C-alpha cells in the first residue's frame, strides 16, 4: 500500500495518506478544513459524453457536510434527453468520495468529486452511465468468478499557428521529439494535470498524424493509462478529456478528439485494453506465456458482439470515416497477435522470460520477474465519440458472453476469426472475404444493436429504455450514404468536421 501512496500526485491522496477507495466523509471534511477549500464542485457525465459541473460555496462546515452527504437535485431531462422526459425529470447527484481531487485550474481552492445519479425513490438511476457499468461489472464477476479490468488510450489533435521552423514530416509523427514536434510540452503538462485528478497514466507520446492546413499545425498525440477496474478506467478517461480541453483553452490552443478531422490523414481512436483478473492475478496469460483459454473465450465474445459495440463506441457519422480499409483503424471482425490491421490486437506481453534490463545494463544482475500483469488484449474500433461508461459496459458484456459460451464453441470461434497477416494487402483478399465487417454508418450500427439488444439487457445490465435512447440518437443522423458522399464533396466534409469537431 505504501508504494501506491508514495509520490502520488493527487493532493487529497498525498494529504490523507490513504488509497482513494478508503476515503470517508470525515476524511473529506478534514481535507476541506485543513486545506482551506472554499468551493466544492460536483462533476458527472451527461448523454453528450462531456463533464457537467455544479458549484457550491463552502459557507460553513455544516453546509459542506450537507453537500457531500445529501448531494443535490438536478434536471435529468437536460442531462439525458433521450432517456428522461421533462414531466418527471428530477434526479439526485451524490458524490463518490474516492474520486476527490483538487481542481488544478481554479484559483479558488476547489475540491471536485464525481457523482452518481439517483431517482426520487432513492434508487440508482437505471440509465445512469456509472450505474450501468457497475451492473456490467457485477454480472461479469457473478458469472465468471473473475474481475474485468481495462485501460484506455486517448488520441487527439492539438492545433497551433505554423511558424514554419523545423517542419514535421507529414503523417510521420509517431514518437517524434522537439523541435519537429511542437507540442510535446503541452502533452507533458496535460499528463501532469491528469495525474493530479487521480488518473493513473502509463505514458504519453506524439502520434502518427500531423499536417499543416491554412497556416496551422495539426499534431496528433496519445496518452495511455494503466489497467484498473472498469469504472475507474472510465472515470479517468472522462476527466482526462476535461483536463486536456481546459489546459488547451488556457494556452490558446485548440484540441479535437474527433475520430476524423480531414480525409487522407490519420484519424483518432480511443483503443481499450482489457485483462481478466482472479484473486489479484492476471489470468489473460496461460501456461508458457501464451494467451489463456479464458482470454480466447473473452475475445470470441468480442468477435460475436463487435458490430453492435460500435453503438456505444462510435456515436457520430465521422466515426465511420475513420473505420475504412487500408488504414490502421479496423474494418473487419478478426483478431491477431501484434496485428494492427485486426479489430482486436494482442500486444507484446513480456513473455520471453529474458531479463532485458540486465542486457541493457550489464551492472545489473539477471532477475526472474513476474511480468504476467502486463498482458492485455486491445479493442481498436472505439473513438472519443463514445459514451465511455456505455462502451466499457458493452465490452464487459461481450467478454462475459464469450466466457459463458461452451468452451469448445468459443475456442472454435476464436480460431476462425484469428488472422496472422495484414488483411488489407491484396494477396490476402480471399481471407478478408471470409470475415464479417463492422458497420459503415450510425444507421447500420443501430441495426446491429437492435439485433443484439437482448444480450446487453441480460442480467439487467442495460435497461431497455437506455437501449431505446441509444438507437434513437444513432438513427437521427440518417447517414447511410454520408461517408460515400463526403469522399467526393469537400464542402460537405468540411461541414461535418465543423459540426462534430468538439464531440464527446
């Protein structure tokens, strides 16, 4: 436990010297008093995927206690218009103490807490994003005896004025350093501030995408997180987008998490890495460092529900401008080892048994290390238009589906959908033709969700009116031909980019 507290950048953790999941009401009140907190901000996700905020002034200790204990009421029909009607719209927002952090931007000392939603009966709001995810986690654990963990990758473009010095190589920005990458210092500052909100970051780097347009530089970046429970992973991604946008605004920069902001250049995804845990150990890895049968079964579930998962992870028409052949974004339902043309990739997992640290550093003796915790499998279709909580819940349902299949049936499906080639190369066309395709529009995605909805509604995970609301929101785009039309209509493409530039 000491190792997780030492050097922790979250000011609340550092002050209380305890893990966030151990925070109590008394802890929060002590922090407010001793650190001179003058405001409390409630934060929560709405249907549009953005963080919403409710501000409270700390008038007295008793009022602060009332705020963090009893919460407040909000207009649910404004937050979730697809799920709640105005005639019966009030919801309560109640803070989760373990999410506490100090606002890194506000000059007034402000304590922020993420909140859950509750209805007039005091029951968890059935379409609440976090509540849906918690039901998915519980159903997974009850069914499998395991825990499902995840971590996300945030890809985004940062835009600034072009000074014409040290020009970058177009679409060759992967891990580029200064001065050819102009905005690495901004990414470092973002990472530092995300960590202050409690985000457990693995690393950050510049990504492939870069270009200049109309006197501006567009640089793609990525921040990747460490594995943790699903709901925590979702919280961290939600807050990371909030941090990056706030910091960009204060620095006079612009940021877009949109999946596609121009044709012919790299799009931005939000890949999700997953692992299966039992008794604190990663069971994604089997004997000999190979992928376990449990992991293969979970992947089979992802293969089964992949088309409908786009309804949670790809929510506007520009999502489907990214999911096109012959780029790194996936278009077909398949998986493979270290294969970036596949929908699900199993990345390198430190399974060689070689202590590479001792090879790189001859003064260090060779040590046998347990590196099994590092192995994950990665879903590559989602992007930042996603409702992060719905997406994590959908992935959890799919993995559970695979693990509930008869084991031989699941392993057979895993074998049938495995690819060990770049499926977009012409010589592999025959294999490509055997694979199912992902939807090409929001309309197709909605049709896939409608077909599979009973699976998502099993174990009471997704409530029917939530599925109804998602279907309605997808179909309002009427985008069956939009991708085709925009490819030959630059004016239409510019309009769509402008309409969805600040999505999610």
